[in-house]
C-alpha cells in the first residue's frame, strides 16, 4: 500500500515489489503519476498470485480508517 503526497492510499499487487515501486516513482503508474512522491506504508507476502489478488480486493474494501490502522497510521 502506498501513501501518495495528497494523502490518498493506493493498493495493488505485484510479483516484484522493488520493480513496482520504481515504476511508481518514475510516474509510469496511472493513479500515482499525478500524486508523486509516494511512500510504501504497508506490504505483505502471500503464497501465489491468486491469493495476492484476493487479498488486494479485501484491502480495497476496507474503510480508510481500517487501512490506516493496518499501516500503523492515523489520519491527520
């Protein structure tokens, strides 16, 4: 999960966290391109791509306060 400069949270999944963070930093990811810089605030590993996609969907359904709590952050 990334925190964008405007305070929004971006959730995605990848097989290479380093590669994906580099892509976000370069501005090649559509959502974060206009919200740079971004900061990695939460990540977790799962067993396979299917599990990653399920977990991504579950995280996206969480209300913002729960996402922030998961990251150890508060709004403000």
